[in-house]
């Protein structure tokens, strides 16, 4: 966690030193400008985020940097104003280290960013640049988003904290939409305390001082999920170790999520239908520039009729009601964050399987680091709370963070030649 007394100019120099040492190999930024960062730091206001630098995912508008949405269609494109989230963070004293790499329209086609622990492996998608920048100290807060697993998976693969709040907690004005039923803005940080500091500002409209108090939940539900057969050794070990560390301090019992098994299919139906609408212009006018991945998503969505979509929305609401009942028995759920360690980059950005359900249910989730797979790469676990229970979840996450092993630190990248 950054020293609270750090001034904006000192923060700028600290971040610039890290960028100079790391960025040529990590390639976390789509745009950054040392002169611009120093000018901003010189006049940054005092506030609850003074001394912290943000990396802004490149689907989020910024007045001073181009916003390319991870697509050549928008090369050099500038918005006229900061997105609401960027404006709130800057008003609270944070400075912008630059724009961070995203996958194309926050879907599957990867950008150039590499995993800080192993350059042949993916940092995850779609918040790849924000995760890698935070893991290597090039930013303190990475602005990220999640429509399926775009925040949770990078947090797990890069060994950092990922906070996806309850759906609708943060304003999405100025953020490129993919599927409005799910699009959720969140943060990537190196610890829970920094996530809480950012949350106190982003929930707005006025900056506030966080009051996170680490405290144990009375009862934790252990959720292997209906897709446990897809969990690799790293995730199986992380879940077992996490449960063993928490069990002496609170009650833990298994939860059967079989009634929620349809959640992934519902999510895919709703996401495809809405993505076909959200990217209608890009498909009509710039189809030849789109990747096969995003074109396939849009074309699949075009085949979903309105009745099927509406039925999926109703079924999703039914699952949300059932989950609300489940949280009458449990304060927190413990679940996998990803299938395992980060896969090789040439195989893609990893499976979203272990987050689709939670995104469909619109629950707040905190991905916590500290565990490792058989290759020594980071593996995270998720803690989830009821919709709207964000601050309490952050309290519980801070408690669990203190019990878990320290996060694994990426090696000096200069040695990975």
C-alpha cells in the first residue's frame, strides 16, 4: 500500500521510474506521457487518493489521452471529457499514469500485454494492462471492468486484488458498453485497503474516507460451483488452502450450487444479444476490421430472438432471488477465481467459466491473491457477498487477506530475458 503521505509529484516520479524499468517488457500501457503526468501532479488537488496513480483501461474515456477501445477502428480517437469514474478519482487527488491495454471492445482478442510473472503466459482479459501495471507498481489503482470475467481473471493471473462491486455501484458514463445488463466498473489494487479507498470515492458523488474494519464473517459458504471438474491443480490447491486458513476462525460449510448450473448459458445468451446491439455500428460500418472473436459474438447475438432474450432475463432474475435467499444463511461465499494458473498466451486469455455466474447474479466479489499453482504462477480465490453488501464484503476481505499468505511478487523483469 502506498504511503498516505506521498505527494502527487513524488508519486509521479515513483510511477515513472517503475514504467521506465518495466514497460518495455510488460507493455501494459496503450498511451502514457511523462510530461503530462508531471504537469497533472504539479496541480493535483489534495484529497483521499492523494499520492496514488491510476491506470485507466482503454475502454474508459479520458480527455487528455486517446481512447481506442482495443480496436484499430478507434486509433487516435479522443473523447471530449473524462469518464465519470476518472473525473471522480482525479477530483480526489489521484493522478493518471496513462491508458492501459484492453482486449478488443473488452472481449477476447488480446493486446500486447504479457504476464508479469511469465512473458509467454496471458495476464488475462480484458483488463490485462491494468492488472499488469498494478502488479508491477506502474499504477496503484487499475480501473477495470467486467462483463463476464474481465476483472477477476486478470487479478488471479497477476497475483493482485480485484474488486468487482455490485452491479450499478459505480457510474458507467464515458465507458464503452458491451452488454448493459452486466457491464460493471471495478478496480485492481495490490491490497484490499486501497480498493476500499477507491470505492469510497467511486461510489460518489462526493469523495469519502473509507472506514474498512477487518472482521470475520459468521458463516462462509464453500462453493466449488457446478464446474469444479474444470478446476486445475492450482485452483484446487488454492481453494483447499484458503478454506483451511479460514476454518479455525469461522464456520465454513459446503454449498450446493447445482440449481444455478444454467447461469453460464443464461449469461452467454444475454451477453450475445446485447453485444450485437451495442456494437451494431462497428459491425455494419467496419466489419472488415473486427476480429473473428468479436464478429462471432455479434453474429451469434444476431441469431437470438427477442423472446429467447426476454426469457433469459426472467430466468436470471429468478436465480438472483434464489441467491438472495442463500445469503440469508451465509455472510460470504468462497469460490474459485479462475480455472488455474494463467495459460499460455497463444491459447487465449483464459476461460471465464468461474465468474460468469457471479456476473449474471450481479454480486460484489473480491479476488484475493496469495496462492500459487504447480508452476509457481499466482492463483487467486474469490470472496462474494450479497448484492449491495459491498462495504461489508470489503471488511471480510480485509480480514481474510491478513490470514492468507502474502501476495506473490513478480520477479524483476530485467532477469527474464
